[in-house]
């Protein structure tokens, strides 16, 4: 199978807050992250549909990684995992 990834992934576990005006707030954590996006495990919430653009804040144990939410698009989902791509890059 051909490798389609453009960015190297780094395994990491950050808390993630996903929000959307129609869906509400979804909590999760990253499985991995790259310059192009992130794989996020969703906790106790239905998965947002493919193509949905979410506002995303990444959090460390103490404090946030990004002050302002970044826009990310749902590229794929399976079970409780969503693949997100940074929008506007």
C-alpha cells in the first residue's frame, strides 16, 4: 500500500477539547500528532461527521498548548477515533 502521509507522526497524549456550534463540546486525547493533523480518541460522545470543521484546543497537564482554538477538519473516523487535519495550512 502506498504511504500517503506527508508529515512524520509523533506519539503523544494531550487532552483535546473539540467544539462546534451545532455539536457542542467533545473531550478527547491525542494518540499521535504531526504538522498536518492529529489522531484523537473521543470519550463518551458520538463522532462528528467526516468533513466537519471543529475548533480545537490542545491541553497539557498544566495549561494549554494553544491559547486560541485552531480549526481542524474531520478526515476520517473509526470506532472512537477521529483523524483531524489542520485547516488553512
